[in-house]
C-alpha cells in the first residue's frame, strides 16, 4: 500500500470485498462474540495507536502547547460530543453516543493530502499534524468511556465494555491506575535501555547498540500485545510518546497491514447489512461538527488555510477498528460506521478538489489586506531513537 493513492484505495476495497465474500461463503454470524475476535481487534487498534503516537514530536508539543490543548479538547472531545448529541437526538438510542465518537478523529491520509506546501502554510500544516497525531489516542479513550456510559443507559451494565471498566467509580479508578502502571513500566524499561547504551552518543559499541535496539523492539511488541489483551490503550498511548526504538519503515507497513486486516474484518461483518439512513446522518454530522470546531483552532490563519482545515475531516484505520471493537457490545455499529466513512471521505475528496480549483483561480495577493497570523519560527525537532 505504499504506492499510488489509487493503489492503496484498491487494496482497501479489495480487502473489504474479500471479507464480504468469505462471510457469504461461510457461517460467521457469531464471529464478533468470540474472545479471539476482540483480541484481534484490540491488537489492530494498539498497532494503529503506536503508529499515531510515534508521529507526535515532543518538541513541537512544547512549542505549540495551546494548539495541543485545543486539538485535544475542542478538536476531539467537543467534536465527539457534538456528533454523539446529533445521533442521540435523532434516534434516542444510547448506542448513538459511541457512534459519534468512533468517527471523530482525522485520518493521517487527510493530513498527508492537505500538507502539501502549495495548499497550506507551514503554521497550518503544523496545526493539522498536531491535531491528527493527538486525536487518535484521545478518541480511543473517549470511545471506551462513552461505551461504558451507553451500556449503563441501556441497562446492560458497563462491565462488558472494552477495557477495565465497571459501573462503579472505583472501577474507573482501577482502570486508570492500570493504564498509568503500564506507562510507568514502559518508562522504566526505556530508561534502562538508554542507560545501557541505546541513547544517541553512547560510548557503547555497535554490537551492544544493535542488541539493545532489538531488545527495545521486542519489548515494544510485548507492550502492544499486553495492552491489547487488557485494553490498556491510555497506557500504550503514553508509552508511545517516548518508547520509540528505531524501526524504519516497519511502523508504516505495520499500520498499513493493520488497515487491510481491519477492512477484511469489516467486510466479514457487513454481510449482516448496512444502515444507510443512520450512516448518512452520522457522516454529515461528523463533517458539520468538524466545520464548527475548526473555527477556534484555525483562528488567525489566512482564509485559504481556514478553508482547508474546515474541510479536513476524513476517516480511516481508527474508525474502522473502533467499529469492530464496538460491534460486540453494540450490534449494527459496523453497518452504520461503514456508510459514514464513505460519506465523510467522499465529501472530503469533493471539497479538496473544489478548494484546489479555487486556490488556482485566486490571485496570490487576495488576502493581502487581511491581518496575517504571526509566523511561528521553526522549532528544532528532537529526533527520537527510532
């Protein structure tokens, strides 16, 4: 999937169709009720989460802390709440809460597409990158807790929700403690590896550094599998901010492979049918919510930047995997989210084409009379030991 965007799209569509054909050929009605299914879906989510958090530059976070806070609060939580509110008012079903959260994040493909220098300014690209990097882990966490609330409102109890959740405040605290414990263990392991010679400039010899690097990779795999098993996504997200052994193209390929496997599973479950009305409303609500929350985040940017950021909603790996995870407790989620993803991505593609045409037809000095945002000097990105 590393080639042309059309090739990537064809691969994803092919994986979904393959899953649909397999489901038609066999009896897979109880697929999502098996423990192996939830473990696989959680593992795919953990892989995608690690890929997302590795893109977060700590130096950039420190330089643009206010933007980070806006991206995490307004850009993720407020947007998720808006979408969930629309869905709940329309269908009066607590399950609508988790549907809204599942599509609240921005897919990295949208970031790559809009981060071309001929489309947006350096500051807009920085905001979009921060927004997309932080919204995946935050969306995962909000989905977990919203699912507990939705199950409780349904009267089914929240104990069966993904993760260490229950219907008592102490259960939430225990779940938070388990996540923080995982992050603490990862921190100690990373400190020990760097102290042993993994860090840059270490006097350790090449063979020792190679051994430590492979040890770090093995420990990262263990962390991912353990987090998937216990659904400790907050702890894994925190660990991903600093536990970064040198992996080269492995991260990108692993994320792409996870996307294909997730789409195959999505095809398996789509045999139960799709929900066009609910999916259409969910997709439109997600686009409208993104338009609203982009206003405070893009404030002070040139008009062209604000337009591209406003139409930047697009879904991919995280939305697909969250739908798979939620299908077990909320049957029909996959049929709704699949339609919503098509609606959202189609609107994004059309809006991008129209914005490109507008930019090409607009004279360069069209915004000359508007006040320009102060350019933030480029920050030195601290390269992690990948």
